C-alpha cells in the first residue's frame, strides 16, 4: 500500500478537523505540498453509519476543486459532496489533491 506508507512516512501528524457525533475527521497535509494530503474519517461507534460531508467538514477549501481517492477501495470519490457508508469501528481513508 504505497499511499498508506507515504502517509506514515510524511513526518507530519494529523489534526482533528471535526467531530460529528461518533465520527472523527482527521487531516494530514503532504509535507512538500499543503494542497495534497490524506483524510481519515473514523466511525467510533459500534454500528455502521452513512455520512454526507462537504469540503469544509474535511478541512478543504469550499471554493476549490479536489481529486478525492478512496485508498482502501481504490476508487475516485465525488469531488463535491462526499457520501459514503462506514462500517462499525471503520475508517474511510482518502487521499486529496487540489486540482489546478
């Protein structure tokens, strides 16, 4: 898993961006480019949850466009509103990159 290794070796700790009930949203910028990085959305409950988030919920700029990539499921995500289901005690691990 190259993305997880890159995040681990980045040398910048993640920051808790937002807590919504049992959902914690953490963000870590790439050390060489703050417009690129990783977002972890953690479900801290014992039940699966459906989420719908906007850029600001994830610490991203509302007026910018981003490429969002689901690292675990290896797929592109909707770049505007993020809608997803996260298993109990699960995580959605995203790489983000601002589009030019």
